[in-house]
C-alpha cells in the first residue's frame, strides 16, 4: 500500500489553541511591526545591523504559527561561508554544521525552552537544513527562514525563493555590512529591493534598534563609515 505522506500533501488544519502562545522573550514595538508584516505577507525580508533581532523575530513568528497550527513545519537554513571547506573539517555532517547552526538553536531555546523545542525537532516539525540541501525541495504549509542571507549568491537566492510551496511563508534575514563572500558583489541580498518594487506580497523592513551592549551600535557605525 502506498504511503499517504509526501512533500506536497494537503495540510489538514487542526483546531487552533484558544490562548495566545506565551514566549520567554517579548518583542519590542518595531519587532512587533515586523512580525505583523510577516503574518500579512508570503515573503518578508528582515534587514538590520548585528544585534537588531532579525533572526529572533523570524523564529518567534515561526514558532507562533507552528504552535497555533497555521503551518505544519518550520524549516531554517543558513549558508556556510568559511576559510576551511566543510569536507576538511572533522566529524560527520551534523558535527561539521553545528558551529554555523548554533545561533539558530540559541534563538529557539531562548524563546520557548529546550525541552519543548527538542521535542519538535525530534518529531521533524522543526527542521534545520544546510543551505546546500535546499535545492530540489518544495516547502508546502511551511514557515521557511533563510538566515545570514547576505552570504547567499544571486543564483542561490533565486533558487531558494523558488522552493516556496502553497500555504507557506518565507522570511529572509540579512545585513549587507556582514557579507563574507570572497566576491562581495555576488551577494543576492541587495537585489531583493527590486523584487519588492514589482511583486505584491514581497515586503522588506529594516530593524534599527540594537539589543546588544550599547557600545555595539556606535562601534559598527565607525566601521560602516570607513568601509564606505
């Protein structure tokens, strides 16, 4: 007998919880505005300097929709950019990827607690995927987060945006001041502004508040000034 489960199956909507999902951390006003934009649109790009909470907002919105049963799966990916090729690093694929994926786990655990998140990971309801493994997949009834997207090339960005299936949302997080690609102009992040101008439901918002030590923002501005 053939399995009833496949990647393009129709998602059966379950009854939503009566009460709002409670998180360990609350969003500030600009983050709430960003989350509202995510709820209202299929694709949202979150821009902002280090410490502005881009990934935190995306992950909180994703968990909210998962636990409210508005999507059936969260898929989080980020590119690997390093001086060492992954093949030369010790360990299996998971061990090779852990240094790049650690910030994602940190945000998940910070928002909702390790035990609950680990259970969702075990069930496959939250999937953290190396960027290279995104090709050839279609994400249906899913919340897809592309983190560190400034390190995604133009061709890769086109490919990942084309992975979005029906009933899904995608949030693309990035900061052009943190491009680690050898050839910085190969980044596909800046081009997203052109898409917003031409495609309804494709929105970009910039987070400006810094949530790290107060010295971080002025230090980064000095770097930005001399880089320009």
